[in-house]
């Protein structure tokens, strides 16, 4: 692996990339180790979409029983109906553009996985939190891409409400975790 070292001062020139035998600094090694540990815990399961009879359907990738069980584990459920319902809701909350929808669906899956829900209630809250975050970022985009005051104002008000909702959801999740830990 090649490394780069930051120059000691503004006047120093940045060195060329080091060779593969150059040892990493302790800080770089720590970053690399943290990344490797996070990658180990990353679920290989993802959502995918497939057009069947002109309709887009959400599928689990890899498309086998192991993929289904992995996504069920992420969602803390053993109920196929719950899995199908959440998949459908995530797909609808992710928009209509196929490429963007797939990216947002997998982002939402990643957010849910990061929350580590312990039951279906936490999975639903995690799904709502992911959807609210996506909606908040869409509102921020609406603000930044429009010079029309009415559109900007709509984006600003939406963003304010959505971020307040997200903060409330965080508090709810915290209380739910604390209540579960007491029992």
C-alpha cells in the first residue's frame, strides 16, 4: 500500500507517493485498521430493483435465502410480511428515478443497519429516521438549487421541520433503548 506524508510546513514540497514497503504512520495505520474493522461488519446484502411486466420490484441482492436472512437480520425480524412491507416503504420513500432510488434505498438500509435495531419497532423507527434524513437532504437541495424565493422558502421550512422531526426521533430511540436496557 502506498502512503503520502503531509509536508511539515507550507514551504516544504509534498513528497511523491511512497513505495509499497514504506511503513504507515501510527495515525494512518489506525485509520486503516478502523476502516478494515468497519468493512468486516458491513453486510454484503443490498437492495436491487428489477423490472417485471413494466413494474419496478424491489429484490434483495444476493437473490437467495441467505440474502433474505441477512436483510431480515438487519431489520431485526423473522417475519417475511414485515420484510416485504418495509422493503416496499423504503422503495416508495426513495423516489422514482431508478438509479437514484437504488442508491437511496441502499443508503437507507445502511442507516438502519447502523442503528442496529433490536426488534421490529426499532426497525420501523430506524426506517422513518432514514426517510426523514433523505427528505431533509432533498429539502436542502431544493434550497440550494433555486433562486426563486417561494421555492427557497418552501425548502427552508421543510428542512427546519424535518430536522426537528429527526431530533425528536433520536430522542425517542434513546428513550426506547434506555427502557429496553432497564428490563
